[in-house]
C-alpha cells in the first residue's frame, strides 16, 4: 500500500512526488512513456551533442523568486534570455512588436512617444469587437495585424481569426520601446545539462514504473493508493463521458546540418500563411556556453496539427468550457484523488505555474492538524533570499 500513487512523471507529478517523499510518505510514480520529464523532456543528440527538447522548446521563466530558488536547488541555469524574430513578407522583424518592428515595418524613425501616437492613429475604432480579428485590429491596426498576427493565427489554430471569439485575446503585446526580451519575468534561463537531470533529482529514490498506463490496471492502482494523484487528461479519466476536450498539437521535423549556425537565433517565427510551419527552432542557441562543442547544428520545423495522442495547447472555446465544467463537477465528487497539471486541469500552464500548483497541492495534503484541531499549513517553498 502506498500513501500516494502519482500518475505521470511530468513536472506536476515529479514535484508532488518529491515533496511527499521528503515528508516521509510512501509514494510510487507510474508513467506511460518510456522516460520521465513529461513534455519538458530533453536529451543530448548523440550525433551533434546538442540538447533537444523533444516536445517543443522549453524556456524557464518566472516572476516568482521563490519558484526560481526552488528550481535552482535541482539545477544550475545559464543566463539565456529569450528573444524571438519573425519572418514576414520576406523580411526579418523583432517580436513582440516593439519600436524596432514598427520603425522597420513603416520605414520610420519614431521615438517612443511618437510611436504611441502613431499606433493610436492606426487603430480602428471598433466599439465592441465581435471576433479575434476585430479585436486585434482595434489594438494594433490592420497593417500590423495582417503582417504579424493573421497568418500565424490561422496556422496555429487552423481557423480564420474571424471565427475565433474576441475574448481569446485581451491584449497584444506591443512595446513602444526597443525592449525585445520576450518574457517580462525577472528570472529566466535554461538548465545547464537540459531538463532531464532536474527530473532525475526530483525523483531520486522514488520508485518509478515507466511504460505503465494507469488505465490498463486502473482498479489495481486505486486499490494500492491512499491518495491517487492524477496528471493525465481529465476527459480520459471519466471515459470521455461528456465528450472530448479539444487540443491543438504540433509535429516536429528535425534536420541535422553540418553548418555551424543556420539562423543565428533560437526561434524564428514564420508569420506568412503560405509557409506551412509556424517556426524554426535552432536549439544550440539556447546554450551558448556549450555551442562551440557541438558538431554542426540542428533545426526543427514546427507544424501545428491535430493529434489527439499529443495534446499540447488546450483550445478552450465555449463548447470546451462547457464540457470542462461537467468534468470538474464530477472531479469534485471523487474521493482521495488529486487532479493536477496541464492535462488534468485542461489549462495552458508555464512550468513555473505547474511547480507552484504542485507545491500548493502537496502542501495542502500534507498539512497537519495541531492538537487544538486548527489547521497548520506547511511551507514548501524556500524563502525569497
Ligand atoms: C510546445 C510547448 C512549448 C512549451 N514551452 C514552454 C516554455 O517555453 N516555458 C514554460 O514555462 N512552459 C512551456 N510549456 C508548458 C510546459 O510544457 C508545461 O507547463 C509542463 O510540461 C506541464 O507539466 P505537467 O506535469 O502538467 O504535464 P506533462 O508534462 O504533460 O506530464 C504529464 C505526464 O503524465 C503522463 N500520463 C498521462 N496519462 C497517463 C496515464 N494514463 N498513465 C501514465 N502516465 C500518464 C504523460 O505521459 C506525461 O508524462 C510548453 C508547452 C508546450 C506544449
């Protein structure tokens, strides 16, 4: 009998298992894939010695110093700061749209204040935007929308932005400064050595069964678990009773090259609709400190697609939300089961948010009761300094 059986060795499952193990509980992790790490999984390509993120590029970033301190107890991070370029109409621009993008696109030389006025003059006055296109045009104007947002959105979501509700975007990041660092977060970097060592440390001394699908012996796993921690898809848990929640997926096409440097940046977006991929990744740029050691380079073309076996981005339109509400209702009635992580919560989470959620859930469940019967909550995060 285990105190906890954790389904899934992704970030949520690994952090949760680590914390309950540390608190002296008996825990087992089962994982249907043949590796730990979930979608953060990365490996060194033996031919080039470049660290490859199998399920898409993962840049660690967080505004929360305590999460940064926590993850740094499992790995050293380099000083990578994410910058993205985009190719549109045969030219390369800086993203998110910033003063350099605006000046280059309009062939101007505006100051920040002038750019703010200029953008105002470009945004149409749409009183209540009915769809994503109206909303985007009202925020950044038609020309920038057509050049940088429209084609990319069509490829990413496989539908015309006029068919998407306006609520999908609340804002579009437009900067009237030359700041081109993609994330605002104070803490960012890539784990030296990739993500696998982090998971190995998190799961050190935790019994683990790989290539083990929970649903093949569902009753057995439940019978040996005091508490089940489920990080798989929520609709699958309830046998799709109220229908399938929709996800958008990606197909990755990897190519090794004998070149030293293919594109000079880790991520190049392709905004035009007639280019079938949304971006090309060149992972050696994530690790400049070891770039000189690699043999050639690797590029990865990313093609958005529908693949239920690889759920990446939750669609979360109205029908999905309605279905989700039914699963959540059923979930709230499940006894001794913790549902956590992106698949079980049907939510796009960045890694730091998943760590935060897992610590919160583990803290809650480990919380003791003092003799007076009052709840004593456990602090799992290290102090800020
Ligand atoms: C393309 C892409 C790029 C991203 N880039 C970033 C980024 O740059 N920065 C960032 O902070 N975040 C990024 N993320 C988000 C990040 O991947 C997630 O926050 C994180 O992986 C979520 O961890 P998780 O444990 O919730 O889910 P997962 O990593 O999916 O782990 C769930 C695990 O459960 C296992 N499982 C499922 N069902 C079963 C079953 N029946 N039996 C046994 N095991 C099962 C799965 O195999 C999986 O290993 C990105 C996500 C995507 C899709």
